[in-house]
C-alpha cells in the first residue's frame, strides 16, 4: 500500500538548490515509472542527498517539502514493485530508492519534533530494512533496523510509552522481530535473543495472534541451531524451543481466544514439541525426550511421536518397550518410508532384535510394495552394514538379509519384465536402479565374508546376488564373475567337485583365461599337478592371455610347494622371450628363478644343466648387456650364474659325475669371462677351465680322442686368459661358493 501524502499547503517554491535538484531527479524517476527504473538516476539522487543535504539546515517549510519529496519517491518505488512480473525479483536499485526516501526524511527531521513523526520516519527505515533483507543484504538491513530503533526511542528512552497507539506498539513488535532476524543472519545470536525478549515483553499489549509469530521465530532459530554440528549450538536450540513453547502455552491460557487463534496455537505447539523432542534426542537427554513424547500424545499421536519414543527407549536400553513402539509406528498408515527405515535401523543397531525387524519389514512390504522408495534395498543396506563376525546377532542379520533378498515377491517385482512400459518409464528405471543396488550390496557383503574366511555365508550371499543378474550380454559377464568367485569359496572349503561344476558353468557362460586360471588353482589345491600343468598350456592358447597370469601361477605353485608346476610356469614364460614379446620381467630373472627351483628338486641335474646351457646360448645370441643387464645389477647377475654353475660342478665332482662336472665348470668359466677384466676374474676363468680339463681327464665314459681335443681347446683358452703358473689343480682342492660369494 502507498503511504498517503501529507495535506498540501500553500507555500512558496523552495529556493534551496539541493531541493530543486532533488525534485528534478524525483520527477525523472516518476516519469520513467512504473515500467522502468534508471540506475543512473538513482545514483545521482543518492549523491544529492548524501552531499548537498549533509550540512543543510531546514526551515519548517523546507522540511515539509523534503517530506513531500520523500513520500513521492516512496510511492514511486511502490508502483514499480507492484508492476513487477510474477517471476521478477526485487533489485538493489528498488531497495536503494527506498533507502534514499528514508535518508531524506531522517536528514530533514521530524515535523513539529513530535514522537509520532519520529515513529513515522522509523517505519520508513523498517520497511526499507525489510526490502534489503528480502534480497539478502543483511548488513544494510541491520543498519536500517538499528536506525529505526534509535528514532523510535529518541526522546523518551527505551520501551514503548503509555501514549503509544496500538499500531505503534505493533510496529515496535515487528521491528524487534525484523532486527532479530537480521542480527541472526549476521551471526549476532546474543543480540537476536535479546531482541526476541524485547518483543516478548510487548506481548500483553499486542493482539493475541502476534504471539504465534514470536513463537514461530523461536522455533526457526532453534531449528537452525539444531542443524549445526557443535554440541553448544544443539544445547542452545533446546532453550529457544522451550521459550517458544512457553509463549504458546501462555497464549493458550487466555480465555478470550477465538477458535482460529486457538487452532493455530495448538498446531504450533505440536510443532514446537516435536522439534523440542528432536533437540532433546540430539543432546542425548532421553528422559526429557520421553516427557515431550508424553506431552505430544496428549494432543495428537502422529507417526513421528512413536519414532521419537523408539529412539529414546532404544538408547536407554529399554528394548522391549522400543520393540512395542516399532509396531505402534508400523501400524500407522503413514507415507514416510524413510521414517520406517530409520526406525528399523535403530532396532537393528541398538536393540539387535532381528525377529522384530523381520516381522515389521514384511508388514511394511505388504503396505508399500517392493518399489516404494527402494524399501528392500535400503533395509538390506542397514542389515549388511556391519563387518562380518561370528557374533549371533551378526549371523541373524545375514540370515534376514538373505531371506529378504530371496523373497519371491521382491524378486518378481525387481526382475520381471515390465510389460507395456517404455524404456524411459520411471517405474522401470526405479526397478533397475534398485536391482543393481541390491546386487552390489550382496556382492560386497559376500566379498567381506570371504575376506573374513566365513566361506559358507559368502557362498550364500554370492548365490543371492546372482538372482539379481539380468541375462543380457553385460549380465552374462556378471554371472561368470559370480561363478568364479563361488569357485574360490568352494576351493577354500576343499569342495573340489562342487568347485569344478561351478567352473564348468562359468566357462560355458564366459570362456576366458580367468576361468582356466581357477582350474589351474583347483588342480594345485587338490594336488593334481598333471592337471595344473595342463591348464598352464591352455592359458597360453587363450585369446585374452596375459603373461602376468603365468607369473601369478608360479607364485601360487610355490605357495603350494609344488615345484614341478612352478617350473612348468617359468618354462612357459621363458618360451615367450624368443617370440620377441615385451615382458615386464627380465629373461635373466626368470632363468635364475627357474634354476633355483630346479636346484631344490632332487634328480634334476640334467634339467639344471639344460637351462644353464640355454642361458649360455641366450648370452651368445643377444649379448652380455642385453641378457644380464647393465651396470652393477648386470654384474651381480653374472656372478650369480658363474657361482651357481661352479657349485653345481662341485656337486657333480663329489658324485663322480665327471662329464657333467666338466660341463658345469666350462659354463662357469664362460660366465666369469663376462666380468670386467681384473686379476680376480681372470683367476676364476683359469681355475674353472683347469678344473674342467681335470674332470675330463678323470672321466671314463668319454672317448680319449674327444677328451684330448676338448681339453686342448680349454687349455688354449686358459693360456689366452693368462700364463699358467701352477700344475693342474686336483678336484678336491676348490670348495663350493657360499650364498654371499654368489652375490
């Protein structure tokens, strides 16, 4: 509504230049209104008011003219705001226009210096503050409300006066509430509380319906504090809501209340009680929360009342009463599924009454159906949240989760084809989303139970998860993956026949190397080394073969102490290097590990010699640096192969296997010759060659002509390495090298 102009008086046109300039700018704004507002005109008018009127002294006639200009400006701003479209919002220019009108009145001063004039100016500032508050300029709003306070109580001090009209007292009440809201937004909680107290002091002199506004404000401040994380704010929230409740109770005690006011107050009291109960629960004042619940039940028994009682009773350890409240809550024909799910979670976590949860869930399932706000999925999440353990309550939770997951009604709703529904239908999308969520929950819980070595539960959870797999191309991959994990569970339980059945099914769905690898693992676990080696050969022929599977197979075999299978895996890896395939592990490392494994086996001397010869051949084919590696790492590898061959030669000598002994010494000398030239390396080359010749000369199963030919060649090599200064060394002279010498 517009503010009525003061009665027009016959007076001369003001001569004050500032008033003239201000009037011109006001006229410009009036002419453009109500369809537009020039930001430039508003800025110019602000400059005139701020600069030209700052030190001005007004006569009574000029003061009246300034008031008229202010009223004209205010009414123009009202016209502009009333002309805004529904989706248009108040702008800063609109609020600034009202600010200028208010400042002009304040500069001109009160007409007649009466209290009513000061109150009128304060009303301008109050409404301007409300405009700033609406566009969230809380600092400017707060400044306007403070100025309004100063003007209201400028002469007689603080508080309303006996001469104030009912309208003025109501204005003081509104001003206190508005300033409290602005102070709250700026973080001034103490000031806001004080201002609400001031407004409460005015309640006896304002209409009864205004008490609802004050109580509502206490409620809003209390709710905002309750949402904060710190315990201090949450405790303070209770105080605000208790005060609001007191305001409501005082108002309801008034006998002259009409039915509308009484109804509004009763509703607000219920809201305050519910929020106060929530606050008491948040502050862990459970007995106080139950007293609030009793008060709520005297007025109305809503769904939330039983929920609050359930929370408090569960925390107090009164589990039987909590269970009764759960069924009272379930009996309510409410629509808030999230509230029921939260109640079930409390009973699961705090009371461990799984039988009650089961009964309540299936009642809710009948009431809402499986697709209502993903009820089954959310309850499953609450049941499977805890880490697996042998605790009876944990076992019961898993049992109930499996019962829910395997329920025919739920499976039919989530898995059946939705006939007649388009692909984008919301119900179908909701079913798909819930189905995927349930599958992920069951799969994750199955994995957790597997890691906890609770394999029987793990099997049941994985089997339940497979019920939620759609049989399309992506679903087939998930099914095969589930079957492979089931196989691991059966292997862990030594149920090899069942594991084989599961793997065969997986291979039919998705034939891949992962399935073959599991068959390899099963062969290891069942001590069937022949089958394990066969699966290694199958891996090499797989389209999705990766060398890493052979590395993994080798580690698995070593862990199972199956050296034969580990050797087979390493031999398969070794065969890949000649095909120019780039592998992460160096060929020399594979050969070293292979020879080490063979050394651990008995009666594998011929195989050891075979792979030493293979290493010698690869050295000749690719060169020392490429085979052994460069720098100190390469030198260490050379020393290991040299020393290992030397030790094998010594073992053969002790067994009087002179032919093999000679071959190992020859290989050792060949590797020693790859070391950087030094007196020590030359001595090792010479010694190995001389020992090789000694072994050949001692051998009885070699032709004499062949012995002489080979020995001559080795002696020639020995002579090239350095001068022979000692006779042939007897075979019992040198010793085997220790591990430290090998490295």
